[in-house]
C-alpha cells in the first residue's frame, strides 16, 4: 500500500462512517462528506501517479 493510502485510508473510513450515520434527509451534509471523500481519493491517486514517474 502506498504511503498516501496508509495516511488517508483511516480518514476516509471515518468520513464514510459519519456519512452513513446521517439520516437520508440530510442531503447537504451527506454531499459535503461525499465531496471530502472524493477529494481525498483524488489526492491519493495524484500522489500515486506522481510517484510512478519518480
């Protein structure tokens, strides 16, 4: 596992748990969690992409 994944996976897991605890009618809050998760997943992919050229 890449260092970025090791660093961000626990954060993403916690965000997913918080997202899943929210009721479905809290759409804005759920979308906020989704955006944060996607941002972190993109950060991981970018870091791994950059590492592949090192």
